[in-house]
C-alpha cells in the first residue's frame, strides 16, 4: 500500500505548496545557503520561546509598577528591552494604553506587521483579508465579532502599522485584581487583548 | 503600487473567524517557509522583500495564505540575487539573529517640515512601485500627533535606490474624514514626509 508508511522520502501525501517549499529548501541546502538544523531551531524558537507570554509580562508590570508604566509610555522600546524582549519586528515600539475613554486596536492593512518579540508570529486571522480590510473602516463591527461591545462613549483609535513602528496595546486591568501578583496578572493577559481585539481576562 | 495587498476599507471578505488560540504554524511547510525566508543570507532589504510579496497577481494574492506570499517573495528575490554561501546561519546563530537590536532611524540634515498639531494632507499619488501610503488615506487630511525622527524610506529602499531617510510622522485621521462616518473613532498611520503636503 503506497500511503501507509511514514517514510520521509514518500512525498505523495504532501500538498503542492508543501512540495514546492520542500524543493526550494533542498535546493538552498544543496547550494550551501541554509543549514536545515538552523531552520529547526528557528521554528522551535517561534513555537516555544517567542510568544505572547512576553507581552503579557510587559502588561502585568505596567499594571503593577507606575514608574514602569510611565517609562513604557515615554520610551516603550527601552522599557520593553529592559525585560529582555528585543529583535526582529520589534525594533521601534510604542505602547498604547487603553482607558475608559479610548480603546486602541492594531492592524496592518498592507501586509501583517506585528510586534514579534512580544507576541510571537501573528495568527491567521490577523494576516487575512477580512480583518485587514475591515479593522480601519468598521472597528466596532470587528470588535463585535470578537465579542467585545464598548460603550458608545469610548472612542476607538485604530493603528494601521504602515512603518517600522510596532504597537503593543496595554489593555485595562480587570476589576477586582488588586490582590494579584505580577505573575497571576500576566495570566489574565491574552494575546488578542494586546492587539486590542479582546479585553484582558477576568479574575478567577 | 495599487495592489491587492492594500486592503484597508475593502468589503466582502466575510467574517474574521478568529479562534482564541491556534498553532504558530498550521502545517509543517509553513514553519519551513518562515525559517527559509528568515535565514537565506540575501542582500535585500525588508522593503524589497515586502515589494516582492506584493508582486503576486492580485487574484492569486487574495486566494493564497501568508506563507505562500512569502514563498512567492523569496522565489522572486532568488531570481534576482545570488545569496552569500560563505557563512550560512548555524543553529547557534539563530537566537542572536532574531533578538538583535536594529534601528530604522537615520540622521538627516534637514529639519522636519511639519509640527505636532498641524493639519496635513496625504498627497494624491499612484506610484507604480512599492509604497506604504495606503490608498484609503490618499487625499485626506490628518493631524500630526507624533514625530518619530527620520526613518529609512521604503519607497526608495524597495527599488534599490538606497535608504533615502525621510521624516516619519504619526497622523490621526477621523473616521468622518476617511469614511464619512458620524463617529468619534479615528485611524492612526505612520507616514513619511514625501507622502505629505500642507493642508
């Protein structure tokens, strides 16, 4: 039976796009341009080391440390760097603080710019036409799809990240969390709340 | 270039369909593709890379996924450039490469032409090459809310005309100005000085 094995040389189950990427990888390895072990490390890094837990630490610190929050407002790149989060697609950072008056939401209508060192690689919906097209023209409709209904009095600022400035939303601290420490607070910060399409979670 | 990538304000794409969580890479080839694009030692800029992804036929761009855009971009660039095979990235180089501090700001001699609070119009323009001024703001008036210094100018850098640094501003546009909506919402964009003129 041709399809019952899991041999690496049997490509018959790969989709056309997977085959094409595989062919390109083989060619680039053969030419000496890439090392397959380095590719494995890069994949593992974005799967397990660089992700939204980083951003959640920034948010929790901003919630608990007024001096840090002030620094984050004035120079987010340096304040975030102080926690060890730097690099590709996070070169120039701005922190956007949500308040009862203003809700911030981030999009990249032109490609899918996203603060990788703090949030990891972007989810599919962030990169797809429905979100990229509508976030700027219908932010309330978009938020409704995420189950977020803001007061009519809350103004929405949508940040279309068209340059190399990357934006991290600092969601509002949930109510009744005065007794929680930084680590527990970080657990309430979901990825989407740092894009501005959801709110931070409720205390248990 | 007025391509399919310039999606702001378009309609008809349906619901957003956002699960609360999902794998970083949905299929194995996506991870391989991402890793290839980030490790091939090519002598091209991020702007040229974006421009290469945008060179897909509009119908194809809209039908394909993010990492397929990356594949198209990398194939496009590899036809144009020969990478440097003398020092491929090793496993131990990856962390440093991904976390390296870089900057897109550059020193320039000329002062910024606009000031915070000033009302500025985005020029009506239709460049045939890469630009970061989306169609939906062209011709519209916004207010300068921040000046970021001079940054590498993508429109030049993407076509190998050099970094040509230009002042970068954050402008606030009201939803009424852009879309005719009677709301207090606004859209903020980072725009370079050559895109802008006094209102």
